[in-house]
C-alpha cells in the first residue's frame, strides 16, 4: 500500500512540475500574430500606415490588435505597437 502511495505521489509531483513548463508551448504571441497580419510591406516592423491600421483594429476590438495591449490598460501605446515588430536592427553609425 505504501509503495502505491509513493508511486502516485511521485507521478503527481512530476505532473505538477512539468505542467507549467508545457503551458506556454505552442501558443502564438500577440505580437507575432499582429506582425503577420498588419505588416503589409513585409519589412519586419509595423510602421507608417500600418500603425493606423493597428489602431483602427484595436478600436474595433480585433483579437490580434487587442493582444498587443500587454499591460491591459485599454490603450495601445506606441511602445506596445513597436514591440509587435520584434527586435529591430540597430542602425550602424557611419564614420
């Protein structure tokens, strides 16, 4: 009986510790979904008229745009839109 309880306890602990690690896998981040949808010129960032499109979509409560509101304050900031574009390359300084 003790052996069965020990095995069940170890199995339960194993599930408890691996479940949080598996929870985020396979989910798309809001930024990458928005980038795919709104980056019409495919330059890897949301800029120009694309920003206007994202703001209009946010006002219409479209899921891809709403997902960009990372701090959930109901306002889409420039920083949140820029973050959707992923890492931006630093410009090299000309000497």
